[in-house]
C-alpha cells in the first residue's frame, strides 16, 4: 500500500499560493493543481525531515546528559561518602554521652539523699 501524506489546510493553501505565484500564462488550472500538489509533497517531506533531525538531536542531547550524569555520579558518591562516614561515627557517640551523663546524674542524686 502507498502511504498517503495528509497535509494541513495551511500547507495546502501555502502550496497553492506558491503554485499560483509561479504560474505561467498558458498554464491550465489542472497543471497548477498538480504543481501545488508537488509543492505540498515537498513541504511535507521537508517537515518530516526536520522532525527526524529534531528527534536525532534530542536523542543526542539525552545521551550526552546520561553520559554526563554517569561521569558525575561516582564523583558525587565520593563527595558524599565522607559526610556519611562522619554521621556514622558521630551517631554512636551521642547515645554514649547521654548514658554517661544519666549515670552521673543518678549517682549524684543517690549520694545526696
């Protein structure tokens, strides 16, 4: 089956306007319509190519962003690991400090009574 390209009314009007602008004096309406159809197909092909180029450009941008993220991710992990290490070493210290102060407070309370 043949793929029929359906153009927008704006494209059809633009193609007809171009065909009429380039019309020769002895040219019939049928010939002008055929020229307009050819111009319309050309415009549709051009738009299709531009869409494909835009898709290719978007794919390239996404690929570049992904590769950039992959390169930056190990660096970010390395930058965050010292902070995680600090938190993990400071976290166990706090319960011990609270335990010791509570025992000191308990001893002081008992010794005063």
